C-alpha cells in the first residue's frame, strides 16, 4: 500500500454505465498520468459504480490542483460524484477524546511514526485527563466540559474550533458523548467512531458487559462513520478476538482495548488514503 | 485432547465451597484413579463451581458403572449435580436435517474417521433430499414431512423415534424447523443447533441477507444449545470469517457453509467429550 | 465475487508503462464490453504490471472466442502475456489423490454445489482407497499404482491420461507422491498442491510432528503451485488455527484437515476464476 | 482471568504419578486454602506432569511466605520442582530496548493501566533514543552503548544492573542485540524475547524482507524465552495477520508492529501470572 512515489487519488461514485473505466483512464493518460493502482466495484443490486484510481504525480502535465476542474466535464457526462486528492496533501484531522486514553495514545504514536499521513491541529476533550499525551506530542489540547444542559453550547464550541482549524476529518477516539443530529449536520466533514463491540451485536452502553452476560466466545470492535442513528453508521472495519469463560468483564475491557486501537487506526488510515466510499448504509473499502 | 488411554470423565456443578477439589481428587485417588486432566472454574459473580476431571480407567479398583453410585455421598455433601462418563461409552446421537446437506455430510465424514466418538442410530429429516448421504454411510434415514398443521404430530413422531433409539444428543444439522417448547420439554436430552450468524447479531431468518444489508466486514456462525427462546440458548462455540464488498449474499452463504460445518462439529465434539457445562444462559467449555 | 451475468476475464502480465489501463479498457469499450471488475498491481521493485479485467458478455460485439486474436495487436505493443477466459468455459480439472480422502471429498462436494465452476473428467490415484467417492459423484477413477522403480512409467501413464482428457488444471488433493521435474516440465498446465504446514515453516515430511515438537501455538496449511523444488512453489493461499499444549500430534492432524480442505478449495476457486497471476516465486491474487 | 481476591499460585513440575492432584489439593485444603483455579497437563509421551493451582489468600492459616517451606515435604515425595507465588508480589521486570520504541511504549502504557502486575525498576538500552518514554513514565533509564569489541564488558554492566535491582524477569522489547551464552548462563532469571516472524519460519535477520520475498499470505510474531540458540527458545505465544500483494516490505513492518506489541504483552502477562511452564523445548500455557 505504501507507494514510493508522489501520487494522486481519484475517487468516483455514479450509476454504472458502459465505458466509465475507459473514459477515466483515458483522461488520466491524456495528461501523462501513470496509473499505479486501480480498483472498482459495481453493486449489481443497485447498479452503483464505485472506483478508486491512483496515478503517479511524476510526469503529469497538469498541476494537481487543476485536475478536479479538468475532470469536471467527464464527471458531468456520467453524473459522477468525485474527489481528487494528491498524496502530498495531509488530511487535517481533529481527535475527540474523553477520559480513556488508549486510542488517543495509539493514534498519536502512529502519527509520530507517520503511519497515518495526517496533520493533527487540535485535540478536543470534555475532560483534561489526556492533556499529558497532547503535551508529549506537542499538539494543542482544548477542553470543553459538557453537561446535559450545556451540550448544545458545547457542541457549538467544538464546531467553531473545527472550522477554525479547517478540519477535514474528526476521529472519536473513545469520545463518550453522543453527537447530536444538529452537530453532525453542521460539521461538514466525516466523523469516524469506534464502537467497542462487533456491531450490530451489543448496540449502546456497556457492550462488554452485554457480551459477558450473553456468554459469547468472541468479542469485537467496529469502526464506522458516525450518523444520527447511534451505532448504525456505515461500517469501515471490524475485528474480533477469542474470549473464554475465565474472562471477567474487566478482562473483556482489557482485551478489547487492543481491538479498539487497531480497528480505529485501520479505519483512519483507509479513510485518509481515500480507500473508503460510502453508499447507502454500507462502505466499499479498496485495499 | 486425544488421550491414548481409556478414561472416565467426572463433571460437577455446585456452589463454591472450600475443599471441593481436595475431596473429589481424594475420592478418585482412593479408588486408584490417575487424573489425566482436570480443569475447573469458579464464577466469582454467582459463586458457582464447575469442574471436569478425567482419570485413567486402568488401575481403577471400581467398575466404571459403579462410580456414580459411589460418588453419591460426596455429591450430597456439596449439593452437586454431576455426571460420570466412561470414554468407552459413545454418545447415542440423532441428526436432524432438512434440505441443505453440508453440515450433515461433514458430520458423517468426521464420524467415519471417528473424530466425534458418537454412534448415530438414526438421521431424521422433513425431506428426503439427504437420503443418499445416509445410504452411503449406512445409517437409517427416516422422513417425517411437516406442515404448519401437522407440526404437533410430527414432533411426536420425532420424539418417539428418539426415545426408541435411546438418543442422548440431538444435533440440528441445518434442520430448518423451530422446535416447540413442548418438544424441548419432552425430549429429555440436549439439542445442539447451528445458527448461521455471529449471535446475538442477526437473530432469526436470513442472517446472511441481514449481514449483507448491514455491510459487516466479518460474518460468523454460532453453535448453541436449543432452548424455547429462538437463538437465545447458551453458546458453545463461535467462529468468524472476513468478507468484503465484492461478496454477494450468495458468496456469504457459500463462505458461511465452511464456518457452519466447523463450528457445529467443534460443538458436538466438545459436548460429547463432556467438556461443556451450562449455567444460566452461558456455558463453560473446558478445552 | 459471484457475478450474475456471463462474463469474460482478461489477465495481463507485462512490464509497467504509461497507458496500459487506458489502452486495455479502451479496447474492451470499443467492442461494447461493460467492465464489471478490474484490479491491477504494479510491483514497484520489479516494475512488473499485472492486471485482471472482467467484463460482461452481454452486448459484446465480438464472439468470446475471437477476443484473444483481436487483442493480439495490443498485447504486442506492450509485450504482454495474456489470457482471455469466458466464465462460461469451465476449467477441465483432474484430481490426484492417495489414501487420505478428506480434500477429495471436500472438493467433490463443492463441485456438486457448483462452487468451483470446474469439470472433473477424471480422478487419478496410486491407491484404490477413494474409489467410493468417485463412484458417489459419478466421476471416472483410475488407479496407477507406483513404486520407487515404476515411478517414471507411472508418471507417463498419468501424463497420457491428463492429455487424453485435455486437462487444464491438476489438483493434488493430498497426493502423497513428489512429482518429478520431468513430469512437471511435460504436463503443460498448472498443478496446485496443498502442504499441511504454514510454509516456509516445516518443509518436507511430517509437518504436524515437526510443529508438535517445536511447540508452536498456531498451525497452518499452504496451497501453492507445484514446482520442481518441493514446497517452494508460489503460494496462493494460507490459513492458520490455534493449537495448545493439550493437542497431541493426532489432534494437530485432525485440526489440520479442516485447514487443508478450506485452503485448497480457496486456491482452486481463485485459480479457476483467473484471479491468480504468478510472477517470480510469488503470486498476485485479485480478490 | 482477573481474580478479585488476593491469591497464591503454586506451580509444579514432576514425573506423573498417581495421587498428585489429591495430595496437593489436600495440602492446600489443610491450610484453609480455597482453590480458585486449577489446571494441569500430563504429557503422555514424556510422562511429565505440569500443574498450576491458584488459591485464595483469605482464610489461609499460614503466612504466604511460609507456604514454600511447608510444601517442601510434599515436593520431596514426588520429586517436584515448584514455585509458590502470592499475587500481591509484583514481578521485578527490566526492559531492554534499542531504537525502535513501539514495544517499549506499549508495555509502559499497559504497566500504567496495571494490566501487567509488574514493577519496572529500570529500562536499559544501547541507545538513548527511547529516553523520553522512560521520562514520561518516570522510570530510570540507563544507556550502555555496545560495539562488537565492547560487548562482553557491556553485558557485564547490564548483568550488574539487573542484579542490583534484583530483577526477576528481563523483557527484550525489540532489543536488537544477541545475548551471549555467557550472559544467559549468568543472568539467573528468565528472558522473554519478541521475534518478528511466525517461528520457525524466517529465523534470523530481516524476517519481514524474507516474508515479502517468499510471498507468504500471512505474517506473524513470536514471543519466546531467549536461549543460546537464537530464535530456538520455547515459544510462549504467537499471532498472525493477513497480508497481500499490495503490501510492500514497509507495510509488513508497519502491520507487524501491532502483532509484536500484542504478542509480547500477552507473553509477559502470562509469565507474570505464572501461567507458563517450560519443559524441553516447549511450554505449557495455562490460560
């Protein structure tokens, strides 16, 4: 997945028709682009066409920031939604966190090793518990406490800060607040959440307790895009781990932390590499 | 798990108290038994004690079929439920099947290789589709067709046949009928079912279709003891498999078959080896 | 993976150059083809380009059996090796087996459910042990016994029979003979083998014994193309399973059977769907 | 696995004989101990008996530090090697690290959440790269640089420091030096190492490169006790992850880090909880 060359990703979503691949690859070829990776999927039930093409920046006879405009006529012909994204362009990402720090710490370490190819202009929390991590990695940390009563105002504070930092992606790294529909409708960028169960099993609060009580032999974690319907957003990634009768609820919580970190990090990475396309309640993940 | 020696398994369930292990292992030692394997679990929430001890038959100064009676005073002291089971004693198992043959065929092949240590006196179906498998493995095959109207009578036919064959375990190898509460209350032996999802996700009909529509990245299968509450019985074993956006519902069904076979076979094997103890809605699996 | 429409697969292998995707998708579009699936990979170390395109047969303005010839000029331009394969065309597959029947039985059951999209004109064995399976599935079964002395002659018998049946793929379903270099150089079609370990660990004889003695916590199985260097051929698929200290060698053998069946079946399916391309000692698997 | 009560673990290794379980559980019962967990394994090939018993401290009529002496006569009768370990007693653990910090950082975070139940009196490195982590977690950090020429002296420095801190366990958290036989013979405590492959595949240097070149479809990591024979020590834990043709060597390294962290942490935890017994080249892991 790690291309050694600078590249540009083109993501496309439209109704399936004959000739899309030929037309799009022809477009790239006309500007001197060498396709490094291409993958597409046609949903035969809904006739939707979803494609990801990645081509080398080297040799391109057009500046990367003019590609989107140049592509507009093609997109119009096929009524496409599309995104053009140079790999040189890091995704401006805000992390939301509450008291539990493991997902935050994990993302920051990956960020430092440059696994994720993001910028993190700000970390926002409703508690000051995780301030030391922000300090260690030299990232601004803002605390907006929240109560049931102040939630609307607090969400507006968060929104303002996201706007101010021109955030393109919000990652809820175990942020234990439910985002309101108002918030999500105003945010203007995707939000990735990690739920600590194998969705759709154990929706809602205390999924590890629920899993323990049901006596499952495997637990899971699910990264998904946040939507107004809690835990119902399109799933990006899931993974699981065996548990047994000797595991207490506390053991499930402990084991689950490893899952949560890994699943969330994979989802962020895939999103940032523009490998994920949402359609309906589902995602296509090109990897 | 495969002991080379003839052995006896002792399964125990009671409230936890001091001295159970010492008392039980002392009992076995007094009769010249050499313990091959012992495992126990105390549920600290409910204070329940569950134990499995397996000891060599060789050198025992008591016939295996007299151990249960000899153990009765110990059991009484600790108010135990218990079972004594010599490994030489195969579990008389009936298979229930409908039209889909993969789990049936899988169990029959494992039976022939003697992986399962069972006798199969009879296969019962509501269709004649799987008759050739029964014939190939030379096992009596009885068809009791069923409709909504005839269900009570058909269940009585099945019950009679199970009694006649002194069945100790019923395995639903994709038997697509819901067993009534009446049937389950009269059957007098455990029933193992395979559900084609990662329970408690996707309870009920068409779980692969549900999984497809929800866009999960992993599918599963669950073997559990059948209870009156559909898909709510104590879970014995689960396993999972990755799927992707390219997989259609038909692909999930195909991939799921492998899971169903393996998960069901593991559950049957563990039950037959007396490795499973039910308590509340859950199981302890000693393996 | 299961397309509902008749389709044609085009597999391509060449040195990477600008414009391949555009040229090939243009070719398909020119003949009225609608691309259902396309995937390609460029190995940046070796500059090799490997591609799979699948397009609908419906609407094609050229008979499928003329596509290869029509494509020749494109292939020449880019010095491509390529294959054109209509999905309507089943791969003529011979199964080789010795005494252990589990992989054979598994493949035959999948074949009957039409999971594999192959024809099986013949099963060849050095023993008559598996004859009943061939009979059950009504497939000709030929026994060519082999000893150290008669091996060259026996291999010639096998080769003749493969030629006679115009075999396109040979699957060693636990065929416990090493194929000679002479045999492999004359066979003229790929051979898929299943090795009962996680290669390159435990090459050679008795891998389960080796795994037991080393005390590994996980066992595996590996499907690969057979080459003259035993167990060194390009790997198509691998999978693994946990084992523990309670598992004897016999338990590893038993657990391994499930792995062997599943891994071999996946490899055959992927090969038959033309999802596998070999380059160097490695494979690209488009799935 | 997380017992809520203070407890004592008794680990036993001897030749199998009749009556061991009865004698040991009787011993515990005589002193008022309530057994929380017991597990044992008899290797039927070598006739070795390995057992772990964990009993509640509450109600014990003997101080924990006198149990070992009280048990000596029993141990003598059966010629046992044994260890008595109260859960209140944290294992004094030294971490060895080089430049790569991910395993170190992971262990420190688990330590802070008290997942591991260890004390870390010192971190030792041949580089100062990881000093910031030690500082963040307020743990003394000692750098002993090493060259080919100074290796014997450096190892003596390390040994002295370990002795000074009465270290009971050394964890090589990606310490990129091979420990000499001299060092290992003098250290007087177990050393756990993490090897970044699925042993015994890819022994030695650059296992991810080796895995890439061989084209495996799954990579792994192995935690084992260090012995003089590099990568040949008894395996404590292994885990694996899928990879594909799109993954470069750098991707394998990145994905492997997650495996390394998790596998090493599991091994440390199991060792510290006295769940691991070595016999021959193998381990028994009671979990």
